[in-house]
């Protein structure tokens, strides 16, 4: 999608610290990390929010979560534990409207989140 920051990252038009790249999914370090490990995992196709998911995205979103698991292992945070999350729309804290899964680790997290 034109003018979408994460579509540009997925297309290699904007630089980012990429940690995973496959046919359908790319993952990169968050530019403003909120924890020692903060990775964003995105589908290469443009989907704006969780609200826009369709049944046809089922396999893709399953893959996305498995990438989170794989990267948590790679980053050495699997055993200690980590936080994953999708922010959806304004009240959910979404600022980039291309669906992304946050993978955060390397510190303790509170609950409920702020
Ligand atoms: P959201 O608030 O939409 O759930 O998360 C968007 C995330 O994208 C934020 O954590 C923010 O720091 C990150 N971000 C925004 N712009 C860029 C960018 O240009 N590059 C990277 N790597 N991360 C970005
Ligand atoms: Zn996009």
C-alpha cells in the first residue's frame, strides 16, 4: 500500500534491522524499543488492523505467531518469558496502521498493561 511505513519496510524501501524474512512475513527491531528485546513481526501484505482480518488470513496469522515463538527462542527469552501483543485502533494504542505483532522481552512486565 502506498504511503504505508511498514509496507515500505517489507519492500526494502526503508531500512530497518531485519531479524527474520520469509515469503510472507518479515520481522525487525522496533525503532523505539520498550524492552531490551522489542521486535515487530508483520505480514508482507497490507492489513490495517486486527479488525480487517478475514478467514483467508488464518494461515498467515498462524505463521506470524510461530515466528514470534521462533524469535523468542533465538533471542534467548523463551524460558524467562515474554510479552506479545497486537494494538488495535486508537484506544488500543495503535500508531502504525499495518498489522504487527509486538514481541517484547528481557525484563518483567506488569499486568494489567497501562
Ligand atoms: P503500535 O503503536 O502501532 O502498536 O506500534 C508501532 C510501533 O512501530 C511502535 O512501537 C514504534 O516505535 C514502531 N515504529 C514506528 N516507526 C518505525 C520505523 O520507522 N521503524 C521501526 N523499526 N519501527 C517503527
Ligand atoms: Zn502496509
